[in-house]
């Protein structure tokens, strides 16, 4: 199902949470809402779920206006960061809840519900744990129950609010893969909120990046990483070194480096260089730096230090290019690629 | 570089220590624990329980055991004593049920909503805790007497409150109100909103959410509050005697009967009634505790 949010505005106590947000989510898509805390990403998700209502704008499910419909009437699956399981019910009853509360005419028979619960527990790899209570499960298992519970009602859209936020790193990674697998198996349109850019880039078909209640950019993970729309996206998605300077006649100078800046108007500007785009340079090219910390992280060596202008920088070298590099070493670096945005 | 073989992985795994004492099973007096102080706190608990509760109560039992079984039975289960038990336990039960019924919305209003005068309402709920019970009894008696403000309104309808079992129930309801409200409040405050939101997003109506999600989570606290109000009601004396009228076989509560026997220097008879009340109360609290443990099985 296609979901459209059109010109959404929402304020909490006169503090704006969303400022004219428009976003379209395609049928069967897995979309990430990415942004720092306070960017409005959770608010947007809750508006789509019917847990909050906007002051202005529209929420459409296909062509149907759902802006003011209650949560119970939307048939959405919602997964909370803190699981929100019913702790007085067994796992099986939790999963069956959405079917149990249906009106008698629409409620499946007892056997059908049991069968559906079994199917779902198998899907989230919890078969056999139906008789446990939530407090007898680990965090990762609880979130799987929450996922199965949300899927039980055949939701038109699955919404997840920082679903892996309360889990430790290992469990988070495996559940991420799990969510992708479940999404591919069920084909349900899915939107998830995260502040973890790695999670968004790994998992999503498309990423919507929010900042201060506005959408900065919507695109595939490759697009937002390789072609950021502005300084915020560039600094937020992936690490980047920042250099403040000026553009004159499509050339950027600042922080000791000079770059081509095609299409950027004259005036002050900011240049971003990703750590892996800083490469060793020949004399007469690039800028001088001093390495202060050299750490090997798997196949990559991270070098942190200061430029001659006193700016901190970070560069990532492949292991074989960093042989014999020690703290205190002087290097000459040049950006192989950079992004320049007018300030 | 070659891929790590299974052997490498096993070699890297932490080795279990071979010499490891088997964990002791079951309950022992001495047990290593990171939380010290079991001996001290348990000792203090037993000492204070003995001095304040167990020794006086066993004196009651000893006293009643001083008489023969026939005397004991005739004192403990005379018709007058029997109707008194029925009134004491029955009225306490009804009062606790009323408090359970009305304590729930009261606690809900106090936890969920902000309204002007909330602090005052909060203080009023606690008044029955602090007020001398005799004061409450006299106030209730004069209000509900046939010439009182409320009693005067009820009298034309043929409802007599003061000096009847109904009056006993009203006094006990007054005494027990704070118990239910105060035990429910903290649990309600801890109920997280997202559980309700989850229920709503799964298609549950507001009523379904209340009946299937909120109420079951409140049940253990509700039973606790009910039990406390009930226990308080069974033992209550001061507020009841003014409104009850204390007519034998009609509106006489068991604690009052004990006093009457004492005033007639029939210590053994008073002790016999006390023992019956003791045993019944203990049994009921025990059952209520078991219900509570069941309601709490998921926590």
C-alpha cells in the first residue's frame, strides 16, 4: 500500500516537531526515517500510526484520507522501542491479541488463530516459546514477539520505532537481518525509525533524512551517501571531515586545502571530505598533517590527527597503505573526492 | 589468509574450570550472597514480631485454652457470638468490595488527570488514616441518624442507616477507602502508555484495552488493597460502635462483644471469641495472599 504524508505540520506546546513534511512511501518498500533526536522522525511515524494527529496536512493510505482516523481503525502494525508487550499474557496470547479483539463476525475461529500464532512464531524463530511470559524472554526475543504480534493482524503497513534501540550490538545486528528477511517474506510496506545511520543504510530500500522537523533528503542508501543534498546530510550520513573556507571563481580554499567547486556561488562555504577519500599525496599537492592516533580496525587503519592549520582530521587507509605508520608521523594528504556546500 | 578452521575457534573459546563446586540446591541457612544483612534483618524481624504480635496473640490462645472444650465452644459459638462474627466479617467484606469498586476510579482520576484542587482531594483521601476513629464514628452517627442531615433524607424512603448493619458498612467503608486508592496509585503510575497504544494499534477498542490490558495489570495491587481494607474492617471498633447501635443479635460487632465480656470479667469467654476471630482472619488473609501470588505469576 502506498502511504503519503502531505504538508504535515505538528507542534508540541508551541515547539514545532514537524514543519511541512511531504513524503511518499511506495507499496512493499522498506523505508528508514533517519535523523538525530528531536528531528521529528518518531512524531512522523506516530502520525502515520494514528497515535498522534497533525495540525495541518494529510495522511493518505492509497487514496483514502486517514489523517484523523484512530489507531484502531488503521490496521497498522506498530513495534515500540521498549517492546510494550502485555506482561500478564503468554507469548501466544500476546501474538493473538489483535485477532482476539476483533468483532465476532470478523474474528477467525480459535483453531485458525492458534494456527496463525504458530506460523508467526515460526516466522520470527520463536516456535515452542508460546507458553512463556514476556519476562521469561531476553530483549531480542521480546522484540521478536512484538514483531509477530504486529504482523498477526496482516497490517497494511508495519511501523517500527527504533526497534533495535534497547538491544545490545550483537542482537541488534542479527535482528536487522531478520527484519529484512521477514520484510522480503511478507512483502509488507515497512517504515522504521532510527538514529543509527549504519542501520538505515544497511537495511532500507530508501532513506528519508530528517532534521529539525524537515526532510533533508530522500533517496537510496547509495544516493544519500554519494550525493548528499546538503551539508547536514553529508555530515550526518557517514563520517566526514569539515573544512570551513571561501569559494572564489568555483575554487574552494580553506583549512589548508584547495578544491574545485563547480557550480558553487562565490562566498563562504563548507567542504566535506570522507575519511576514506583522504589519500597520500605527492609534494606540491594536498596539505600537511601530523598523525596523533593510529588504530587498526579490521582491514582499515584509522588515522586521527591535526592539520598544520590546527584542524582535527580523520583518514582511513587500507592496511597495506599504512605500513610503518606511527603516531607523530608527518603525512601529506589530498582529497580524492570532496563535497562543497555554500554556507 | 586462510579461513579459520573449527579447531581454531574451539581453541579460542574460554576454558571451563574443571574444579567447580556443584551449586547447592534447595534452602540452606548459610548462603553466599552479594546482598549482606540477611541475619541481622531476619533477627530484627523475628524479635519485633514476637514482642509485638506473636507473644500477645499466643497469650490470647493460652488464656482461652485454660477452659474446657465445652466451655470454649459455648462461649465461642453462642448464638450472640455467631451473629456478631457474621456482621463483622460480612460488613467488612461488603465495605471492602465497595472500596474496591470506587477506589479504582478514584485512583485513576488521581493518577491520570490534572485538575484544580487535586492536592486537597489527595489529602482528603488520607483523612480516614489519620482521624481518630471515634470522631469519624460520632460524625457518621449524627449524619445518618433519623434526625441527621443524610439520615433525614433517607428516612422518608424507609431506609434506616444509623443503628443498623447498614451503618456498620458505612463506617467500615469510610475507614477502608485509602487502602485501595493508595495501593493502586503507584501501580497505575507505572503502567506505560505504549502498552495502551500497542493495544489500540492492534485494533482494540477503548473498552477492550481497559478490560484486557489495564485491569489485569492492576489486579494484584487491587487484591492487595482489598485485603488491607477488609482486614482493617474486621478489626475496626472505634468508628463502628457509635453508628451501629450495638443491639445484640442485630448490630453488635465481634470486637464489641469481646469488650462486653471483658467488662463482665469473663476473660475466658472474651479470649474464646478473640481466638475465633484470629483464626478466621488468618485463614482469610492467607487465601488472599495466595490469590495475589497467582495474579502476580507473570511478574
